[in-house]
C-alpha cells in the first residue's frame, strides 16, 4: 500500500479525522438502499419481459374476436313432417336456444350463485378468487378454479 492511500493502515490521523474515510457501517447504510432499488428494478424488468414473451407466444394461438360477437351454438338438425310435427332430431348436442330475457330471474340468480357469487362486485376478473385458488393449489386443499363467468366467456 502506498502512503497516499487514506484507507490503508499507514494513513495519518489527520486524514481520518477530516472524513475522507467512512466507517464500514456508513458505507452499507448508503449502499443497501441502492442495491435493493437495483434488485427491484431488475425484478420489475424481468417480470415485464416474462409477460411480453408469454404474450408473444400466446398471441398467435388466440381465437378471433369475431367468434365472441357472432356466437352460433351447435343446434340439432330437426326433421318435421308436412304438417309441422317433429319427426326426429339429429346431432351431438340437443338444445333449444333461449334468449336471456326469456330465462326466469330465479334461474339466472341460481347460476350466478353457484358459478360466480361475486359477479356484481368485480369488473370481469375476480382477483380475490384467483389469489384464493392460487393459494389453495399450493396448499393441501387440492386444485380449485378461479375463473368467473366473464373470464370463461
């Protein structure tokens, strides 16, 4: 070590008294918040990068939005006689289309109660349900779903 190095053992008491050499705890008191801030920024940037890569991978496989606006459920083929009597139905799914206004309110409320109890209290994504299901999936409770009716649609 040279004589000009103030942190060395040969530094003069005058240079230590003038404040040119800081104690080790004071250096860490300044460096620790800077290190934590740097780690936070690095974590944030890696999270943004991860979301960006996830979207880039998933985007080509997403369905077209027109499928949501032009919904046509599978209806069975119905064969009628000349006097309009139903002879038979053919198809995988046998359903009757019923507009939402024709479904009784008690049935709508029953579906909401069993599928999405907080339907009127969230904006489409139930963050509490997602957190609850995530914690349950890591715990011993087994797998749980967190999707709401709006998330399913």
